[in-house]
C-alpha cells in the first residue's frame, strides 16, 4: 500500500486518523506504531520481523552505551585524582567503541547482505568463472525501506555514543521513530530528536495541522500524478530503447527523467510530510528548490537534504576530525602549502561520502559511477574556488551579477541532467552509450519527426502546464513568498477554492484509472 | 465536546459534502453517451461507451473477458449468420473488479440473455493492483467523471477513429502457431494455474447479478495454445462445477470448430485473427440456436442499424486483407497529418 494509492489516502489514513483521535492520549503512540507495522506488513509481510528486530537491537545498543556511560561515571566518582579518572575514562571508552562498532557493523551488515551481497558475488563470479568456479547467488527478500531506517538507526547509535542525547529507555518509542508509516518508504531520514517527542506526545488532531497536512498531500499528488507519472511513460520508453534514438532524444530523456524524478520524489515527500503533519508530527524537509542551485555542491544542499545531512553528520564530519585527516592536514600544510592541504583534506572527506551516496542508491556500477561523478565535480569545485574568486576580481566581474547567476544555474542543470542520465541508464555501459550519442548523433529535427508513441500530445500539454505551475510556486518560494502560508491563512472560501482546484486538477489531468499502469515510487526501491 | 471541536467536525463534513456535490455535477456533465458521437472517449472505455449507446433492450449477448474474449466473437458475424445481437464488452488485461462493474453498466438498460465469460481473467491477480481496484472501481462506477477523466485529451489530440464494431476490432494478420498441436499437455511456464480466492469472490458477485437479472452465465476458454493447458482447464472445470455454471472449453473443440493453426491466429497461437474468430462465432451461434432462447432479429425494422453497420464492417474487412486495424489506424493518422500540413502550407 504505497502512500500515493487510494487505499492509503482514502482508507488507511482516514481510519488511522479516526482511531488515533478516539484513542486515549497515552495510547496514541501505540496506534501509530500499530498502523506503521500494518502498513509495513502490506509491503514486506513477515519481513516486519526484521524491522522489529532492528528496532530492538538499536534500542539495546543505545541502552548498552548508556549503561557503560553510567558505569564509567560511577567508577570515576570513586577516583581520587584526575589521572585515575582519565584512565577509567579510557578503559570505558574502549567498551563504548566496542558497543558502537557492534551496533553499526550489525546494522550495516544486514543492509549489505540484503542490498549488496549478490552484486559482490556477481562481480566475483566474473573472475572466478575464469578458473572454472562460481559462487551461488543468495536468495534475498527486499525489506521495504531498509536503506532509510538503517541510516536512522545508525545515526541514533552514533548520537548516543557522542552523547548528543541520552538513549531512549522506551522500546516502543524508538520502534515508532524507526517505523513511522509515512516515512518508512522514502524517508526523509530523520534524527531522533527531530520527531520522537511529537510522535510520542499523542496530541489531539487540530484543524491547523489538518489543513496544512491536507494541502501538502494534495500538492504532492498533483506533482506526481499530473506530471511525473506521465513523464515516466516517456522516460521508460526512451531509456529502454536508447539505441533507437538520436542524441536529441537522449538529451530529452535526461531532462525528462530529472523532472520526473524531482516531481515524483518531492511530491511523495510532500505526501509524507503532509501525512505526518496531520498527526502534528513535523518531519524534516527534503527539498529546497534544487534547480535554483548555482553549483553542484549547492544542489546537494537542496536535493535529498536529509540524506545529505546524514552523510555530513555521520561520515563527512567524523572523517574531517579523524586523526588520519588531521595528521595529513598538518603535514601537507608544511610540505605543499595551505591550498593543497585543503584540497587533499576535502578529497579525503568527500571520497567516502560520495562512494557511500552512490552505492546507497543501489548495488550497481552505474550508482558507484554516479557517486564518483559528483565526487570529481565537487572536488573540482573546491579546487577552483580560490582561482575563480581571483579571476572575478581580475576581470572586474561582480560574482553576484544576475547574468552570472543564470549562467551558473544553467551550468548546474547540465551537471544534474548528465548525472541523472547515468543514474537511470539500464547500466553503466548504456549510460556511456547514451552520453556519447549526444555528441555524435544529434539531430534536433528528429524530435518532431520520430516522436515516440509512449506519450501523446495531450500528455505533453499536461506535463508542460503542470511543470510550469510547480515552477511558479517554487520560484515564488525562492523569492520569499510563502504561497502555502498565504493559502492556509486565507479566508475559508478562498482556501477551499484552492483545495478544490488542486483536487479537480488531479482528478482531471492525473494519470490514473484503468488503462494507466500505476507508477511505483523510484526511491522506494532503494 | 468543545465548540472548537464541533466547528472543526462541521467544517470537515461541509468540505466533504461540497466536494461530493462538485464531483456529482462534474460526473453529470461527463456522461459517456454525451461525448461518444465525436469519438472523444479513450480506447479502453470506448467499447463500454458504445455499448451504453445501444438502443435499450436490443442486446441479447454480452461477451466479457480480456483480449482473448475480444478475439473470440465478432458480433457482426453472429448477426449475419443468426440474427442475434451481441456485444464485446471486455478490455485488454481486464481484472475481476472491473469486469463486475462493466457488466453492471452494460446490462443496465438491456434484456441480456447470455453473458459469455472468457476465463483467463480468473487467473489474473496482483494484490497491489487488485486491492486498489476494490476502492477505485465502485468510485468510477458511481462518479463517471473519474472514469472518463481523460475526455479532454482528444480536444488537444484530435478526434479518435471508430475502430470497434460492437466491440470487435478487426484483425486479419496471419502469424502461424508452430507449436505442438496437442498443446494442452504442455507446461505454460511461470503462470498462475489456481484461481485466487479474490477472483472467486468477484466472480460470485457477477454470478449473483446475472441470477438476479435472469442472465445465463457461461464460462468459456478461448482456443489458445499460449494460455491454456490441462491444469488450467481442469481447475476451471472444477470451479465451474462448484459454482453451478456451464463451462465450454474451446481448446477441446478445435477440430469441431475447424481451427487451423496455420491460418487462424494473428500472433502465433495467442489470439485468433478474423478467420479464427468467425469460426468461433459460428460455434457460439450454433450453440445459441440449439438452446432456442434467442430470437432472430433480422428483418426487424428496430434492428435496421445492425444491417447498416454490417455493410460498413464488410467494407472494412475487404480493405484489411492480411493486416490488423492498427495498420489502418496508423494510415488514417498519417493521412490526417498530411492533410493538416497541406492546410498549413495553403
């Protein structure tokens, strides 16, 4: 039961809202947990046991870390001098590191087993085949949302280890955080303090939250059903039959897929955040007008923000402050100067982040390439930053000039479209084939001569009009106009008018009904 | 209960009521009959829309199922041979909930005597899609606006082309079935051979409706080496027995029907082409004659439109030797495009 389906929107969500409201305040978290597991079972059946086990394990590791901390404090209290205290701390630190390692390794081990083991075996078999042997593939069922809840669980354990907050004593509360039904499928990846209090508070439903949540949900549906789903018929066809098309169609495929992915992912996140809001739970935002970014680095600060923040908090920063990087920094500064030390440090911290970002999206060389693509671009950006500034000054250009901003935005678009071309290609080889066909076989006229039957003129109209509406709303938001706030604060007839307008636009122009193949959420497969 | 709470609930109810009112009004404006003359309805809904446009109480037989059913009976041939009126109301890849509501709509203003039910949809089940249909299909049935929501597309793309003759799409392509003629003993690969409970339940709903309307429900399996074998057929036979429904397996009557697998299939043993469909139609016609329930309407002035349609149908059949309607449709679209370009140049 995906979050965009009528079963979720017309039955599941209303029933959970009613039961939640009717339940006593203290039991409401239980209603949410039961609903979360029910939804999970609808996808992954008995694999809900893995989710439960992960929750219990994460909770146990948290308590273990806390216990070590308490024992350490108790023993330190018995110490008479600082040296003794420091030795005790060292002794217990080892135990804490052990607990952290056990927690992280087990969680990532499960993720590796489910997502990556067969990829590794497949690649090993290429070499083993040459000596006449093969490893058998492992039969694995894919537990929905494992990439999302695993990162949340690892983040929780790391935060408890760093004593950012105490471990949660209540198993149910932690289980609800890891399984909360709107976000289990596609995120956003939250940190424990982001949502835990609101999830457990059991506040009654109120009109303000219902209005905000409802508006967010229908806006998300508009993005997905009117634009993204229609585009998916075109992109599925073009990416699946790339050899039949000229470079102009490949460029179209890359642009169309990027728009499809953005509107689908941000649309489903709107539904997720809207669903959470109905219960008074504010989930973290995942997008902030990513196509207004003026660089690849800025794009990633505006796109899938919760994943970016996770890698920043739990990979990038820890590596940056690790002894290895600190030592490099020190030595390199003396040996090669400040600039190269900065570039080297950035490379050391960015490389694992982008390897992880790439493979987090899936087990495949194309995903690894996707990560490396951004690693190279971002590192290049870091390396060029001082040179760029100097050049601006030399040429007497104002870096904030509008035309320069537009140029930078366009350059970023090219980077994004190219990245998504590889991301959605059938495989890495196909990605390169598509990429090079842009340069060797580009005929703009083939766009109207050989337009595929995958979508009709009507679909194109719906996509264009829908995209323009979404772009206008995004542009207004970027310019500081709070469109959503204005609607929510408007008088009831106007507010309802907007609601009905959006709903009827979805009902009239949405891609749904018999004859339309429902389009699965892309990120739900990660 | 506090006043704020009361006011909130009243607002929610009022919002829902206004929405239902708007949806009902939009549905009243988008009734298919109103739009069909201009071929504004999309292909999948075109059959049922044309069916609902038939004169009340003139259709004797409804033929339901997925694409196999659509290539099992040509109503114009049945009319020519026996004077019985039939209509194909199925759709490609149709699923059980859609079948139920389509039958409901098709039989509403008719005095249907037979419902022929091709059995392949009984094996089609996907919990993800079918569970959604439990909700969507009754909504589409109640609010036609939802079912015909793509009605705006032809206003941008141009009118559609009339391609159905009482729900039958002419196909005269020939692609020989080269497999074993004794295909019923073959394995079909990774396909479902048991009828899921979900489909049994929905079939019972169809049967109940037929019983109430006095319609004789007949299960039949189209002759199709790609889709049937003994395992499937035996399971249907058992199911039909349990439900007290007559079952005809065409695969066991191919000699009697005269199916020639070299000439009668358009896609290597999956579906029948026109030659095969005519033979199947003759088989059904003879069956109805033996039962003696239906009346021969030929010569009845109330049914003169059927003769007119038969003339148009025959003309098209002659034009389509060796090809399917998709070729004709493409040709028409090309001609239209050329006309448009000419007009632009002028």
